[in-house]
C-alpha cells in the first residue's frame, strides 16, 4: 500500500542507492555485474491513472501480448487487461474479494492467474493469501493461505520486520516469494509455497542482501533467469541446476528513469516490461553483443 512517508523518502532513497551504493555485492554471495550497456530501456506506454490506480502487478494475458494489471492495496478488487501501450481492453470485477494489499501477479502453464494479497507493511497481518483464478473467464477463485515459518510476533521488533512481500512468480508447481525488508538491512528472504488451494507454512529456502527494497519478481519463459525489481534497479539472477538460486551468476541493471517501479514481467526469454505507480510502462530490450 502506498504511504505518504514512503513517497516523501523515495527520491532520497533513489539518490542514495544510485550515487552511493551502485550495484554492489551481497556480502558473500558474489558480485552483481553492472549491465547498463546490455539493455535499452525506454517508455512504451502509459496506463490511464483514473482507471488503474497505482499499478502494482503485471502478467501476460494472452498470446497477443496483452497484459493483466491491478491497483495497489486499498483500491478496487479488479484486474485490468491492457495493451502494452496501456490502453484498457477489459475490466474484470472480482468482488466479493477484497484488495487488502494486492502486490503482484503470476501465471502458470495452464493460464491460471495468481494474485498476491500479501502486502504487509506493518508486519502484523495474519490473513496472508494468494488467489488463484481459473476458467475461461477467470471467475473460478481458489485461495492459498499461508504464514511464514520464522515469524513469531505480529509485528516483530522494528529491526526484524522482514515479512512484507510484494514479489512472486510461478515455477514448477510452486509459488516463489521474495520479501521487502522493512527492518534492518536490505535482506531479501526467499520462500516457496505449493501452487494449490490450502493452508500452508511457507518454506524458507534462501536469503541475500541487495541495495534496495524488492517490489516485484518474474522468471523468464525458459526458466533460466529470475528478475527481481527494486527501486532504481532490476536484479537478474541465472538459475543453476543443483545450486541455490542466489548462488547463481548475478547482474544488475540500473533503472534511474523508471521511478517508483512496482511491477515486472518477461515478454520473452530476455526482454521484460516494467510499470510504475504513475502508470508509465517501460520496456527493457536486450541488446545482442
């Protein structure tokens, strides 16, 4: 959920991370290689802000390349189908669902859409949920409820508040979640859940330190690259068979022009789209060497 304080602090955070931090290493898990020359990033569209307030998730909607998106927490419980240029094609009302704090979208091989209602700014929610939408009109709704295995207090002390989440994707029958640390240090915790209805305790599988909060995630269609979106950066991590995700080769794409970006989706094995809370849509296009 967008906060006034966060909005005031955002320009300072971007300045600090861009000027002082750069794409530094994660203290023991390997360096992030800066790849600003490998991608061309430009704005390709804009969402209608009166139709989609604070775009906070993106997912592929069909073979034509249209997109699903939604508003941030506290807005209407609707999905919006839009073109890559931001023109609205469809409005899907999901009432009686409530948009407590919807933060990201995911899609499986069967075309089911997952909505992550797991925004948790104050780290005190006990009703974390992911909704799975099925059927030709995405009107069949199942619920995946979950808790974190390492959370003991609601909320924990301020230094330990790393149970907010704005980023996930579907891969191999599971949902992969990445936290947005509001506590001490920018540690990203990586959890896994079954992608089927039920009530679960998430499995903590890895953690890594970055330079900024993580606000969205996706995996490339070929399953080789994971993208984590932060304020001012996209972190690209190569998956290696038999190794932990964060041990893979890592690179960092500076995104100073995208502002407070909150959503990311791959449109092929290399290129991806971003949207920010002002409704601008950007494309990061891979430049062959």
